[in-house]
C-alpha cells in the first residue's frame, strides 16, 4: 500500500511496480528527524537494559562493586 502524501511521486517500472519514491525536501527532513529519534531511543533502551543486567549482577555479587571514586575515574 502506497501512502498518499502531498508532493510525493512514485516511479514505477513497465509492469507498474513501484521502484523509487521522490519526496519534497521538507518531507525528507521530517523522515530523517524521525529516523534519528528512533535510533536514539533504541540505543537508550539498549543501554538501559544493559544497566539493569549489571544491577542484577551487582545485587547477586556476580560483579564486584566499585567505589564512587572508581566510577568517577572511569568517566
């Protein structure tokens, strides 16, 4: 299903199959903004999941605790 967006053109082959899409620059900029937001959110979610795993390992003693000084030195 092709979306009907103002100014967007679909280029089709001889069989009518959509092969390319031409979008106005403002639509393209919006697409890029959305992609960047999604990418940022996915990375943040992955980092939060990793942090939760580390907390569980710390709570069980599987990872050694570090001091505040060690933590700050690692930054």
